[in-house]
C-alpha cells in the first residue's frame, strides 16, 4: 500500500518541461475507451512516464557529472556521423550571357505540394544538424551531408519565387555554412568526411534561375576564422558572424554597411546552446558562450505576429538578462516568430526588404535595420503566408532567402518553402 501511495504521489510530481534540455516534455495522454482497449493509451502513458519521471533533470545532470568524474568524456570525439551523403555532382560551366542556355523541359505539375507539419520539419532539422558532430576542447562542429533531392527541391523553390517576382523585387539567396567549414583547418575537415561545404554552396548557387542573386559568404567567414564568429556550445553563428554576412550582402546590393563600432553593444554571459543541450559536455559547461548583440541605429522597436495571430510589440534586441542559459540567442528579434516588421523612422527613402529565414537570420536582421526604412521577416517554419503575394502586397523591393546549409538540405524545408511561393 505504501508503494501505491508513493506511486500515486509521483504522478503529480512529474515535470512538464526540462529546463536542462530546453523543451516541453511528453504530456499525459487523454483517456479514451478505444485507446485503452487497443493498448495505445497504456503505451502513451509509458512514454509519458519515461520522459517525465520525477527528478529527471537532476538525474541527467548527475549522470553527466559521473561521466566527467570517471573521465568518460574525451577532449576530442565524433558524435553520430553514420550518414551516407549523396555524391556532389561536378559544377558545369554556365553559358555566357550572349549565349542563352537551351530551354529545359519543364516537369509536369504533380499536383499540390504536401506541406510538412511543424513537428515533422523540426525533427528533420534537428536530425540534420545533430547527425554528425565533431567535438573538441569544449566546442562542437556540425558536419554537412549533401542530399541531391533536397538541394534540387530547395533551389527550385527559391527560383520559383524569384521568377514570379521578376520586375517586382530583387531576390537574393544566402546559404549559411556550418561552423566546421567556417572555422576548422582544411586537413581536419577532410578527415571528418561529410561533404565539402564550399563546393556544395557553389552547387546550390549553380542551380538557381538567373533571377536569383547569390551572396557567397564562406570565404569571408574563413578570413575571420580565428575570431568569435560561431558559438562553441550552439549551432548558430554569433552577431559577428552575421555581421560578416551582412557586409557581403551590402557589397552585392551596393549598400554602405553600418560601422560595428558605432552601434550600442549589449553582452550576455553564460550561454549554453543546442550542442550542450544535446551532449551535456562538461568542458562546454565549464566554458559557456557569450552572446553579444548590437542595437541598430534609429530604432529598437519591432512588431511581430505570433502563432495565434496576436500582434505583439517587442524589441529588435531584447534584454535577456536572467533568462534561462539556453535561451539567450532569443535576444535577436524576439526569437523565431512567424511574421515581424521593423520600421526605422530615421530612414525615409521608402526602402524595404523581406528576409525569409531560419533561426540564423535572427542575428542577421538587426543589421539590415540600419539600411532599410522597413524590414519584414518571415520564418517559414511557423506560417503558411504566401511569400510572393506578401511581397507584392507590401511593395517590397528586396527579398533575402537566408538558410543554414543543413536546413536548406532537408526535404521538409524545401517542401515548406515551395508551398509558400506558388
């Protein structure tokens, strides 16, 4: 009877979230007679219990502490990496401008695109980012694995948007490399396997229609490879890395980039990001990241519309002092919101830009506020807004598609963007 009482009490002691892992835990299932009879209800209860047992975070932390105590965590290791990448095709020379390429037959319309769910896309993205990690001295580096079908589908979707907006807006594509390509020695990269990201990005760029203007940024990032351009404990780049990409975009667009030293700086210490959440690496915990943010000139105000369609006033750079240690990247444009708009009253030339992005775009967007009167942001993962119609409705002049190479190389991301540009 005592055991039964304790068990009953523990049902009410189960946590709903894991602060350590930064996610919602499995919810207790709703009882149905059919579910009970076919056994699915009890399976869901078992899943709930295994994911939410009392003192879960304490025990996970204890396990990691014991690993560190007994020297289980080496200074250098490879996590995952058992992925078979497609062979990267050779780059074909493009036809000279005065010799138009022959028209290729257009594929037949196969009907409406199957739009992936938010959960399916998140799982696909998580798998691609964490599928191969090189861990060394308290830092993790993502390995990239090329997928022919995903890259073809992604570039086709971006080209479809650019062709539909021909004469209306200039469309740019920025593929953000993983930190491994931007930082590691070439010899180390070669030893890790995976796909050469420089060649892969060149291949991405070779597939776009002529209406897509590409902005290569890998060479510029590698020129700063000894600087703090990517986090050690998280897969994102720092504001410095995003600024380097912003400089390259300004060159392509003919804009004058804002001087980084002229901007107000805010610093948040103690950041432990996605790599730490996944690995619980002791060396990472001993040397957490620092998030540096730069407040744009003219305004720090923005408006976003959340998943429920509610309008929310926020900050371009939010003070995240005291927030959970794995949430500090949310200082940039209030995190991942479906649609955001930033109006800079200091600029009155009618300039406007739309950034269609994953979370790498969050640290990039604040810099554009220094050059445009209006900055629009769409996070395609959390809205079904038609991008082409949105650009025309708001008379937007520039469109920037910014995605990390691992996300751009997933079938679900390509399918979602394709569903939003038809």
